[in-house]
């Protein structure tokens, strides 16, 4: 059998010119200049059209070696160019095209095309107060009309249902302490939470555990902060629980959160080994650094403007973006990875430093570094890594009905003492104290200050072994 003939490649001058044209297109696409990008794209088409067919095929099929241009980079440029054609370089353009797709059957752009265009745009600019509700509702797969139809029976009758809901008093306690609510939004928040719990307990959704859990109020408040109506905020809130905080608020065994804490621990060990070593030397549990990010999606620790920007990305990218943002925050926790002056990591205030850093972080710079974690090629691809780790740390099905202490007895990484200690620290932190990760708490008068004991408080009480 004769070997296939080698593909003919063009000369170096042709390759150099093609790479130059790609660089020019790449620059204009990155800047979001649609008019100039169309000009550059036409220049590439004209250049390729003037080549011999075999040379053109070599360039387009990847047979020719293009300095600085891997197949992955070319594919990324192609995707970004298609995204730019859809959004036009702005959220105004994206929203306009989205509106046209709703009102016309002739729109050829698919939902995936709109998602891809939004992902291309979201790291470069923030949607404004008018555009953000459209983006969030699109991510949640709802429109104002759809959300209103799906929730009106519950929302309209929520006043009557409130008296019947066993968690109403608990809900109102948390609503009263929720920050950043505009006038009248406290009742909207209560309405959303009561509606959600009532819907769950009456079997409107698959979950049978329709009780309120402390922490839900912050997740339900965020869509209201973004300017969504009650009906749309409810739809986004449900999407967040089902897509970003999967299993956290309905899992009596706490297995989903336990798994993801271990995922975060493994990611830190792999990507931030110096921090991982310091945490272990200090005896600080990873849970203390992941509680706000995983359970509350940074709503407790960050400024409102920053929270909204992070949620723009979370709703588009999914829960893997939560891990990416967490890693981006943690990589600045130890700027020089140097021991404290006393030479002991035990004296380093990990939790307090992370909290302070979160409160004053530049959201745009943070998202840029988070994108870098998401966009790494090869085996370090964060999406694939999180999936592998979740499979590795998944609690066996025959242990999922057990309490968290019993579950942890079967874990090679965490003992029941570790989880008892960690959860005790978290409960104190949630009820209003700042924990140093070793059990010491100091009141801070935060959102959830004024601790209380309740059957629906979160995390749940852990039985002693």
C-alpha cells in the first residue's frame, strides 16, 4: 500500500502574510469592532481566494505550520468572530438580536449561539441595569411572560399561603436582615421564598423537601438586586438552586456539599500547592474558605456591584465558574507565599484575609483571572477536572441516606471529628461571627448577625458520634 502523498504547503512568505491577517482580525474581534472586523475578514477571504487551491487547503485544513497559531487558537478566533457578528460588540446589540429572535421565526441564531455570544462578551464588559435582567432570564430559560404564567398562581396567593407555611417566621427573620433591598423588595423576597417552599412541598417540582433553609434568602435576593420582577426573580432563583447549588439545600446527608468541598480542596492542592501546604500546616479546613462561595455564591462577602458581575458569569458558565472565581481569589491570598513573621502558619488569618480581599476585590480583574482558569487547554481544563473530581469524591449511593458524620466515617480524607469541628465553625460564622478556621469566632455585626437556633438553620446540626 502506497503512503498518502504529503500535503503541499505554501512558501514562508504566504504563511507569514496569512498569520499577519489572522493577527489583525484577532485584534479587531477582541476590541469588539464589528465594522473593522468585517473588513479584516474580507481581506482574509480575498487573500485565500487568490491562492492556488492546494495551498489554500493547506492553510485552512491545518496542514501548514502557522507560527503562533495552533488549531485551538484558530477555532477560538472563529468562534469569537461568529459571536461578534451576533452581538455586534455590545450588550445593546445582543439584547436587540435576542428580542428579534423572540418576535420573528426567521431568526437563524440558536440558543447555543446566543449563549456563546454572551460568553464572549461577558468577560469584556458588564451589562447595564436594563440589559442584565434580559441576560439572566435568558440563562434561566425564561421570559417575563413565561415566568409570570408559571408563578402567578403561587405569587397571587402567597399572602394566604404565608400563614400556612411553617417556615414563614424564619423566612421573615432572614428577610429583615437581608442587605441592599429597595423599598418594597422585602415583601417581594418573602413572597419568592414562600412561593418556592410551597411549590416544593405541594409537589409542583420534583423535590419533596419543601422547607426553607437559611441561606436561601441571599440567593433569592440577588435577582431582586439586579432589578428583576418577582416572577422573573423566582425563575432565576430556582435556576440557581438547580444549576449552581445543586443538592446543597435539599440534601439531608450534606453529601453534595461534602463532595464539592473535597473538589475545592483537590483543586487548591493541584493549582495552588503553596496555599494548600500552608492550610494543612495551620490546620485550617478548606470548608472555611469555600462556605460563602459554594453555598451563597459570594453574596455575603462581596460588594453588591461585584456580586452582580460574578453572577453574570455564573449564570452563563455554570457552577464550574464558581470554582474558577474561588481559585482566582485564593491565588492572591498569600501574595508571596511566605511564612508570617513568627514563622508559623497557625498565626496567619486565612479566613479574615479572604473576607477582606473579597470585600475589596476588583471584579473585572478577578473575572479575567477566573477566565484564565476556565480556558486552560489540555488535562488542566477546569471543566473536565471538576467533573473527574466529582466522580472521584461522590458519596456512594448506599451511604447517601446517612447523616454527614456517618458518611464521613467511610471517607479516606475526612474523619467525623474533622466535619464536626468544621461545621461547628461554619454555624458560628453564619450566625454572625468571623472564624479564623480553627474554632474561634468574633462577632462582626454582618448580614446574619444575631444567631438563632432553628430546625431550618443552615448548616444543620451534626449528631455526635
